[in-house]
């Protein structure tokens, strides 16, 4: 039964696992940061929930795992698209390669956000966040385009997938612009916070910025989850095979001598 399920689902579980990992990351870090009073608002910035121990420990652990899972998803997606392309589709091939590079940079950015907390190494944290958000948006638009190009090539590339991905990418772009504007006007301050040391100067702008950041992150994760539909057609075959050592193939007498030496020792 497990084998039939694996054959039917293919690699659909891979984007789903990435989605579940990031959901676990957010839930655990948010819960700990609220219980331990690390944050003082109901809707803080995502990074604020994972910048102070013990929340930072769990945040780094699960977000790094999520980054590696995102990387696997993007590599598999690249290979899947490559299999559908013909020799004449050189432009689409180039876009597929570029999207892979951008996806790798975005995954690296997620890992940097996990490893470099904003209160410890702010510059690296911001660089990682920039790579993750900007890379995710560009990746989203590029794969919406690739979905459009492959509609006639594959049964699973329907127009509704392309429409959903364009909508999600546009939401990500829009809320990121709003987040940057609102953050500049909010007077945002880094943790640690106290009842007298609030994270903002202007409450409305602050909650606009945090809402946009959560919307941006969640939209990207749903974008990755949408790949499960097409990943269901992918099957992976793993072959384990003994390959002779090239030295002993070229020098068969060496293997005989070594075996004789071993026998004498025993």
C-alpha cells in the first residue's frame, strides 16, 4: 500500500514537507517569544520572534532545515522543466537556469536569516532577508512564465496554476513595497523590548509593516506548496551499484599482492 501511495504521489510530498517545516518554524518561535515575553505585540516582525534565546535556537534549527528543503524543491523543479524542453526552446532553457540560480540564492538568504540574528549581525541578517524576499519574488514570476510556456507540453500545467502563481507573485511584490514604506515610517526598534521600550514610534505604520511581512512570507510558502501538483508526476529511481576501483582494474596484480599480504598477517 505504501508503495502504491508513493507511485501515485511521486514527489508531491517534497514541497508539502517544506511548507510544513516553515509552518512549524513560525508556530514554535512565535509561541516561545510570546510566552517568554520576548515580543510585546501580538503581531511582531518574523525575525523578532527568533532573535533571542531560546526562541532563536528553534528558529535557526527549523528555518535552516526549511532552507535546505527549499533548495531541494528548486533543484527538482529545474530538472523537471528541463525534461520537458526541446532543443529549439533555448530561451526557456536559459530562463530555467537563471531561475535555478535565483532560487539557490533565495534559499541561501533564508539560511542566512536563520543563522545571523538581527540583534547579533544585523547587516548579514538584512542581506539574507533581501536575498530571500527579492529572490522569492523574481523566482515566482519566472516560474509563472515557465508554467505558461509548458501548458501545451504537460497535462499537469493548467492555466489555473499559472494564474495562481502570478497572483501570489504580485501579492509578494505589492506587500514588500508596502512593508518597506511602512517600516521607514514606523520608527522600528530592535529587541529586547520592555513595556516602556516599545518596538515602534507609530503603531499604525508598525502593524502595517508586520502584516505585510507575514503576508509576504506566507504567500511565498504557498507558492512553493503549489508545486506539489506537478511534483506528483515525478518518480525517482535510486540505483546502488558497486564500481570497481580504477587502480585495481588497471593493476590487477596489486589486488592479488595485497590479499596475499593480508593472508600472511593472519
